[in-house]
């Protein structure tokens, strides 16, 4: 049974009832009363995707409502939180490396150590923490973030160890306070979970089945963000185009159309769509709304039909290419980014060539490349035909070389064009220059303009290509 709740009711979405829960601040007030005036601080470490980053903003929101101040210095923190990812093996290595660093702080200063996120939905990981990292005070999962104030109260005030992980899905918690990392760009989760069960992916097991937020709640949140001065919104979901609304806003296309009407929102992005569910209605909405980004992140994963089938990806190479063509016909300026997994079990050199073929034909603006990482509990992890590590790395290098060789060609297309750029602030490498990104996520640096400042949307003419960034001037 979920805790820390003062209102609970159910909404019906087609064939299933989803329990909607309103966040309670009962324990927020209790903790605040206990630590009031003590200048307590928190440190948060986030591993993983945009959804994890969004969760961390909620964790920060709750902590700051409790009276904690944020610090980037472990040594100053009264509580250290890790929000984990379990999609790839290196996330585990990073977590355990960090835990070794902070053991001393727990022993000497009584610093509370809390670990949450996807990794904590894996029983084997929880048992490892309980056995080998006994100084961890709080373990919480993806479905119990809203209980963090109560769990902190128990650990900080009552000095209890807390394990708060539940293996359920169906609940949506609204009203959790959010402390956003940016003043002009914000992400808004529209749905949780995944029903696809790709054979390499652990996500459906740790984030549960698909649950969609009510469209009225999403639209209200974005309207409020617009009033606060936010200019760019990213709609988040494991498969955003699986979104299910209600009688008024029925699906993702209709939700996207409604969001595009909200005054003050200049740029709308979404990630990640699922290729076989990217329908013409979404393309039509994008075509008629110029504030929807023309860069589409479309996860390919592999380019060979046999490999795609064994991944349980529900499209073929030909269908993926047809989708790209359909988008281009209605939105000629559209560009694509993608995810590609190299070295899936059983993949041959010839099958990998099909992936390289799609990369050449689609001309992706960005490719997020991953070497296949075995995730225990998935179907692919049980296969005996795992690709040797040296072969996976050679294929990865080939893919990277192919993409790197095309970067200059892609960037040169921008020279002479006019790009709308949201000013992010001074460049990290040159404080005398401002920086921002094109719609397609290319970094652009340009000289300041006394009339324009951080958070303004400006037109920038691209003058030159420096491979990993572009240079331009405000016009």
C-alpha cells in the first residue's frame, strides 16, 4: 500500500483502471520542523536518461520543500542521494565507485545515504547493497519517489534503515514539487512505463507497464511553466506515441497539437517515439505547428530484419526507411537522431552491414551508439551466442568512424542558414561568447548582443563550422 497519500481516486483509460494519487506534504512539514534553521544540505547524483533527470528534479523539489539546500560538495551534505539507472552495466560500476568514496562521510559525519531509481527495482542489486554496503540508509524504487519525505524522516530523525521498493504498476502520483535545473527549458513526463518488452531491455521490469497522465494535468502544468517564463518544453515517455488520453484528447497527436497552442512555448520536443507507432496524424500535427521541433529522435537499434525481430522490435528495416520518407515528404526540413546497439547476441558481420547501410541512407544528425550490455532478467541475456567483446568494439569503431566522417558534411549544410537559438548563457570555453543550440541540437557560439540575454530566442546566421560546434552572429 502506498504511503504519504491524502487523496486517491481512479481514472479509466480504455480497458484498464489507473489509480491516481495526490502527493501529501505531511512528512515534508515534519522534517522541516525538525531541521529548521540548521542549514541542512543535500547532494544528488543522477545516472541515466531524461526520465531519470526528471525524477531527480522531483526529488530536489521535495528536499527543498523540507528545508534542505543543494550542494555539489559531498563533504557539506547531510544527505546524499543517488538516482540510478540499470539500462547499462557501466551505471552499476559508477554507483559502486561513488559509494566507496562516501563511506567515510557516513561513518564520520552521520551523512544519510539514499539510493533510488531503476536499479533498486532489481532484487539482486538491493540484496548486494544490504549485504556489502550496510551504511546505506534508504533504498527506494521508481514507484515510491513520493514517499521520500517519510523515508527521510525515519532515517534522519528515527535513525532507521528504510527499504521502500514495490513491484507494482498502475499508480500515477500528481502534485510532487519540482525543482527544475533550468529556468527556460523544462521536461514534462506524459506517461510512465513500457509495454514493448524488447529482449535486451530491463525497463519494463523496473518502470512497470504503460500509464498515461491525464491530458488536462499535462496541459495545466505546461501552461504554468509558460507563465513562469519557460520557452522550451520536452514531452517525455518511454514510448511517447503510445500515450493514451481521454474523450477530449485521445492520443499523442492530439496532445501534441494542444501543447503547440499554449502561448509562450516557443519550442516543443518529444522523446522517445517508437517507430512503428509514429503515425501520419503525428506527422500532420508537426507539419502545421512550426513551434514543434524538426529534429526527431527515432530509435533504430539495428538495421537488419532478423536482428530487429530477435530484439522484439516491431518494425522492419524497410518500414523504418518508409517512415523517414513519409516524414520528409510532409516536413522537408526534418532531421533525425537515433540510438543504435552494436553487438546484439547472434549479430553477424553481414547483419551489422545493414545497420551501416541505414546510417548512410538516413544521414542522422546525431547517433547515440551503445555496445550491447547484458542485463540479467532479459531474454537476450540468456542467449548462448553472445558476440565476443573484441568484435563488438570493432563494430562500434566502424560505426563511429562512419558517423565522424559525415559530421563536417552535415555541419557545412548549416553555413549561411538562419537558425532560431535559445540563448543558454556564456560559452563554457569562452566567457566572451554566448552559446545555444540549433533545433537539431548543434552547439552554436556567437558574440553577445546588448539587447539580448539568457533565455531570449534569437535569430543567428551560421558563419563557420568547427566540427563539434558552429559559430554565428545574431541578426
